[in-house]
C-alpha cells in the first residue's frame, strides 16, 4: 500500500500526515514535510530493474484486521493481557494480573524485539489492544506496531502548527480511535486501524498552554488537563469522543465570585496562574467520578504574605488539590487541598489510585495519592472526607498533620522570603514525582520509586532570574543524613500503613513501577539498568542495560499466549536532567536515542 496523504478540500487535513503500511512492506517510507510524502530514493543500488517483478512477500497475519472497538465495558473490565489505559485500569493500580513470567523464571528473560523511536526525551507508556501496540515518539509521531514482532503497521506524523515538541506520558483508546494530545495543544483522534485523522480539535494556544500528561477517556468524553503560566490559570477540558466538540471546561484556579475565589490573596483573575493538571486522571464508574490532581502556582511571590483582608486567604485554590469531577457535566463534586499556598514547587498532581482500604475499622474506597513530599494520603472517593496520611520520612516542610482533618502544620524554617537560604527536603524534583506506583490488590501492597534529595532555596541578587517569584532559586543537594544512596524502591502495606521493604541504591530511579501477579516488580534507573525484583523483598532477580535512560512506566501484556514486558527509553526529560549533578560520573549516551524494548522468556 502506498503512503496515503489525507486530504480535506484539497488541503492536508490539519497539517498532519498519516502513513498506512502492510507489514514489512514500505516500512521505510518517510514523510518529506508539508508538501507531501515520498518513497526513499533508490540509493546506490539503483532500485529495482524495470525488467523484473519482485516476488510477493510471504503472507502473514496482520493484527490490524482483528482490532475491535475499545468499549466502556472493556475499559472497566480489561482482559488480563491488555494494557488499555495509562495505568491499565481506570483505578490507576498499574499492576498486571499476568503470571507466566514469575520469580522462578525471571532470570530467563531476554529481548523479544526492540524498536527505535524518534530521538529525544520519551516518557510514554505504550498501550496494547488485540495484539497492536501504540506508542508516541518525540516530535509528535505516533506508531502502531505488531505487539508480538515489533513490525510497523501504520504511522502518523504531525506537522506542528506552532511551538516546540514536548514529551507526552500517555495516549488514550476509546471506541475505534486513538486519542493523541499534541505539542501545539490540540487533541487528535486517529482511526486505530489506519492512523487516519478522524478529527482535530484545538484545546488552547500553545503560546500559553502545554500538554505533557495524556487524556482520560470515559463516558463518551476525552478529558485532558493542560499546563502553563497563562494569566487566569489552567483547566481540564472534555471533548466529545465522536465529534471532538468541547463538552465542558473546568478551571483549576478558583474564579472570583465562585467558591474558593477569595483564596488568592486578593489577586484579580489575570494575576493568577499555574494550577496545572499535567497527569492523566483516574475514573470510578460506580461513582461516575473522574479524579484529577492539580499542581502549584508558578508565581509564588504574591501569595507569600497574607494581605489580611476580611474573608481573603492565600491558600490558592485549587493548587495542590485532588478534584472529583462529574464527567457528564464537568461539575466539581468535591475537592481536597493537600497543602495550601505551596511555596516550594512541591506538586500534588500525580496519579489518584482508587483503592478499598480500612479506615477506623471500616473499609472504604479511597482516592490514594502522594505529592512530591512523599506523604501518601487517602480520601473517601465518594465524598472527599479525609482518611489517612502516611509520611515516608523524606521531607522537612510539614511538621505535623491533623489526624482528623489532614490539615498540615508548616515548618517555618522552610519558608522563603526573609533573605536567608533555606534547606528544604525534598528538592523540587520530588521524592515522589509523576512516575507512577503500582498497587497489588491481593497483598494490599503499593510499590513506589523514590529519590532521596533536598534543595537549598537561595535568595537571588543583582536581577538574577529566580526559580520562584518569591525571589529564590533552588539548587539540588543530598540530605543532611545522606550516605550517597539516592535511588529508592519501597513496598508499602496500605492496609496497615507500614513499610514492608526498602531497597536503596546510589543511582536515582527514573521510571514508574510495575508489579505483576508473577511476584515481580519492574523498574529502571538513570544508569540505564532495567530490573526485575522479587516483590516480597525487593531483591534483584534479573537486569539488563538499555541503550538509553528509561524514564516512563513499564507495562506487561500477552499476545498469542506469550507474556511480554515493555519499557520505553529516551533521556532528556525533567527527572533525569534534575538528578545528574548528584551522580556526575554516570555518562549516558550524548546522542539521545529513544526506543522501545520488549522482553519475553527464552523460548
């Protein structure tokens, strides 16, 4: 099949290009920019002689022919071998029920196949459905691959209308389409069998807004949060899955005259910014609620000192909050602000895992999450009522937590603004960051990757640019009690709120965690090692060194009765860039070569 140029009224649809492939044939076809597509030149071999006919390629099964629509029921009850959402299931557990690869045979893992992705940072978690793997590459290139062989099936390449390429952490499957956020702040719906554009919707102006987290697809809606420093702040938008039309928009900064609107220290709306929603949400179909985290304001200075006006606070809603939103209407059902007035860039924007857990002797479904301080908190998923906090001991900002309300007492020694350098733990890169944890429902154990670090908040002088508008810049440093071990993988019993085991190492962990029913925990670190650990004690059972830094979340899937483990790589994202000063002796490839590695048991 020749490359297809999508046309609408004689113009290339939305400035985008799609290429459809038969397996192995035309696999080297390239786009040549907005003018169209071309086949590579014949090269030094001179091309095929006009006097011969090349024998046809051997026939083989094409998994695209078996692709079925991803229904609401499939998303609510995914098959064991599928990975249909960012964290596999709507509740964001991020674990796999597959057990073919297990503690007893993990040492026999080998490379099944690998695939080069566009060079550049890569934080993408692939999706797998009906034997087809979907992956996003830097520069807004989406590829559908045969999940068993790694053969290219189709490719979509976007010609950006504005802005620079940025990382994406996930895409979404719903119905017969793949939903892809773009670096120029659009959402594009692609046909899952061909890569053709079904619709293209502009979410915001890319000069003001960016998208790095991906969409949540549920109830016929594609819900996407944005980030940036635009006046008035950020938002979560829902688009109709079939048409792309906007269904609703929720502003993550409380608006003047609305509940919480008086929490911005008297600032007018145009002087408020931040509250980015840069991690995909989770969804509870029984409660019909979508859960999103919100980050801090980037403009901390105006909130530093309260204005002392009646009825006005400097809490800065809805920064550092959990939001529960009705996906049908976009209405806020409840919120919980974990830390008011974040003066340290210590977001609480990460995954919200929906987990039944005991609280005061009663089992309740909780929205469990942690911010950068590695304080895990559980909130009643239906009401937002505070359940518990568990501080993993890597921060010095919060000195006390009210056991009934979750209200935090802030250590005054960490507050900037008095002209003195402040020691703050963790660094703004976080002990916990967006790299997601994995929850095992059978053992009630949560597995997380952490980094031990602190920062000095140093007052800037002579017009130097600060990291925060309170007039300080941050600089990374080890903890005062550091033994030079920065990377940390931890297993936590959420039922008892006790740590089961901790494994520490010098090199920072740069991936999310995958726990499997085979008793394995997979994770990777900044020195390019990717490992399988025993999930009962954290001991390494297998490891392999990859070509570049893994900086995403590993997944597991099954095709034709065989289980696979997949991990993307691609250095250059914020997390590995933050930690390299702590380990300057680690030399990773200067030519950043992103890729996808897939592993299986030796046959």
